[in-house]
C-alpha cells in the first residue's frame, strides 16, 4: 500500500510541475498576479516531499517559497529540474528521511564535543561560540537540519546537545525522542524553544530533555544552564521504563473514531486518511476551513486536523471559529502545517490548538499525536 501511495505522489509531482511551469510562463509574460499561486504550490511541496521520502523536494519547495525576485528564476528551474530527476528515477525505492546507521564496535568515551542543532546558521554559531567556552567542551559541531544532526548523534556521545524545537525537516520533539532512544549513546540535551506552551515544555521533559530554555535568552543564561549539564558530577537519568502515560497512549484504539481533516493538498489528505484509516479511524477530508466548519455543524467528530495554509479559509481562522463556538470549545484540534516559524506555532497555540505538527511528519508521529489528544480529552 505504501508503494502505491508513493507512486501516486510521484504522479502528482509531474502534474504539479506542469502547473508551476505554466504559471511561470505567465509570470515571464508580465502577469505578476500568478506569483502567490506559484509560491502556494511551492509551500505544498515543502510540506509533502519528505513525508513521502523525498526530503530534497521539501527543501527545494522551501527555497522557492522564500525566494526573492532576484532568485525566482533559479529557484523555479531548480525545483522543476529536481522533480524531473525524481520522477525519472521513480523505479528506485524511497529512502528514509534520515538514514538509519548501525553503530558497530563503538567505544563510548567521555566526550569533549558538543552539538548544536539549530535551523538558523547565524543563531547556531552564536550558541556554539557560547558552548565552546565551557570547561568541559573543546569543540562544538553545528547541524542545521535533523538529518544532518542524526549523522552525528547516532554514532557519537556528546558532552552536550543543544536542540532547537523548530527545524526545517523534522519536529524537534521527534529528534529529542530519537536522541534519547540512542541508548548508550544518549547525550544530555538542552532544549531551546521560542514557543510559549506549557504542554510543549512538559512533553519535552517527559521525553527526556535534561533542561529547557525558553526564548528569548541571553548567552549568560545559556552558559549557566549548559555548564550545569556538562559538570563531571552531573547525573543524567536515563529513562528505561515506559511512562504510564505512554502506555496509556499506546493502548488507545482508533477503531470507529471519527476524525475530520481540512487539507487542500490532495496527496497529504490521502496520506493522512490512509494512515489513520489503517488504525480503524473513520476519516473525512475536506479542502478548506469553511467546508470543515460546515461539517462540524451537522456532524460529531472526536478530533480535527487543520492545515495552516488553505484557500477560502485557512486553518488559523478555522481554529478561531471553532473555539468561539460553545459546543466546539473542547474539541481536540491539531494544526498540521508547513508554516513552521515560531510565530506561527505560538499563534496556533494562542488560538487554542491542542497540538501543532510540522510538515513533513511521520506516520508514527501523526498517530501518536491523535491518540495522545484522545487520552487527554477522555
């Protein structure tokens, strides 16, 4: 079934490339009104590529969405050429978003290295310069994506890992889980987040974060917190038992659970519906927020999944309408979107989202978030 879904996505890529090419030709003829539509398609590809095993599509879509006028031509050509290469190699098997590596005959030594995982290279360098001043650190590596970071922490133990929760290719919470599941290689992790949410803080600490630092912060505060974690007498508690909450989440069944999904990207809608459907859920997919509100007026759902950027009515306006409707105030809502800035995430929580998943996302992450919401709503 996964191969069938992948093949359908590859076919949709060819269609998407044709649409972008036609819009670009209109743009070159002087019609600048099509530019938002071009960037909307780029935004869609940014969110969907890595979900189906094509992280390079997500990155190229992101580059086009954020491109200045001076870089538009290069960004459009890069994306169209990439889609051509990907679809031409359609017979090859997809690779995981992050290459899984087996650590063989590795010897765990006390490390003098640190790792900073931060999407903004300039901010990463500022943090790294601060961390390198610690007594227990001789060298600080920098990774700007989850994939790049995994190549480091899966094979090495670090004196400290500083992890930003907002990354371009993966939710930082999933990276934290991955780090802590590395077993003997697990390293102390200081999480940095600009998202003001108590639930995110509690989740990170439950997942095994050793310290949590909200933004904005000054380097003196960062230095102090990092110093505590790199002291020789610091005792890192490695959780081997599954928390009761995790056991409860794993025991939740989605059989017959009705879930409403508002998603304008057809392939993302199919992916979500299929993966939740495999768990027994009854999934209804609509194309925009207005349609979602119409369905909520006449139907009952256990949870709602909202894309952020949609035509007619976006996810944020839809969420706001849900929360001001008395009978829907307690309805569990997850924002699932490629709008991954800290400002957008904070906005989603401020409007009443119960959770916020960044695209691209994994099947396991989606199912676990839904189950977690149902546990909390019970």
